[in-house]
């Protein structure tokens, strides 16, 4: 069963939220589960640009710290991609929360430094991804926000819902967030393969649960279903946004947003 397999838990902390322009600050990959010992790697990068105060407030890394202690950005991107590729070549899925963001930003960093992309490193080996945000939204579509300041799909909300211990001081560190996402993925898979009457009361209290959609799937099947679910979820969010902004667009690409070659003539004199 997919949730009992080896997992490569992956997370980045970055200079911002734009996958096309922002940079890696910290990265973590944990190879864990599957009856094997845990193998973890963590990185601190010098992103070569200023880290905005808003980003520092999230992950705690300042520009000065990154420049003093961080490794070159191209070296970090290369090592993260290669460590992931080693896991994936062994048939291990990449796991994360809203992991399409992390995979896309890593892809853009590799292209920025003319390094082989993850897809190029894998060759004909398939990339299978488990995204806890996509799975949770499909399984529990009507969960409400716990509060005005905490969203229904935030990692902390999922940790609370699936009974995963949460440490506010460690949160938003990529190593911690990657590990928590992996545990949540396991809990989601466990619920899918347990009888409904054995589910916790906090789970049964939600409406129209769909954990059975994940039951008895191969990793390849689960990956393909998530492509469909991510597109549906993005379309629903776009419809919601268009109630106030008719031009709103939400990209439903998953697990990697398509790369668009820059227009070489853009901005050139007429």
C-alpha cells in the first residue's frame, strides 16, 4: 500500500512565493519509512539576492546569515535535485505539502544556473508525488477554517486534524515541515485503509469524507488521480476568486508548473 512505502519528504524555505523569480534559502529531504533507516539532508543557501523581511519572519533566516553560512545557490540546487533523483530512481515518491510549489521553484533554480533539471536526471524513470494538500482537500472538501488567522489547508491545520504533534517553534523550518507532511501522508493513507467505524471522532465529524478514493491504489495511480484532483481544486478556487475579480486565474498544473521559455526579444528596441 502506497502509505507504507519509503517516502522522500521534501520542503523548501525561500525568499518569497513567486516560483519564477524567488530563490531557495533552506532545503530538506528526508528518506524515511519502508522499514529502512532514516536518511536526511539539509541545506542553507546564499540566494544571491536580499531576503525580504517578510520571508525572514517566516523561516528566520536573514540575508546576513545566508551570506555568511550558506553554500553557493547553484551548488545547493544541484545537490538537492541529485539527492531527490537518487530517491526517485529507487522508486520512492516525493512527499510534501503543496509540493508543486517546491518542485517548480527547484526546477527554476536549476534552469537559472543551467543545471540538469530533475526530469533530465531521472531520464525514463517516473516521478511519483504525494501532495498532502491535494489529498486532504479531496478527502475533506468541506472543512472550515479553524480561525480567522488559520486556513483550512495550512500544514498546522492538517497536523491538528490528523493527530500529528505540532511545535510552533520548529514550524516553518523546512526539515520540520517536510517530516510533518510525511507523517500526515501516512495518516491519510491509514484512514483510507481502515474501516470507517475505526476513524477518530474529529474525522467523522466532517461532512462527505472521501478517504476511500485513495484505497488500494498504486503510487502511479495515486499520482495520476492527483493530477485530476489538483486541476479540479484550482478550477473551483478560480471560480471563487472570479466572483470579485473576473480576470482571476489559478494555475491547476501539478506537480510541476510548465516552464515557458523567456522571449528573447521581449523588451528589445523596435
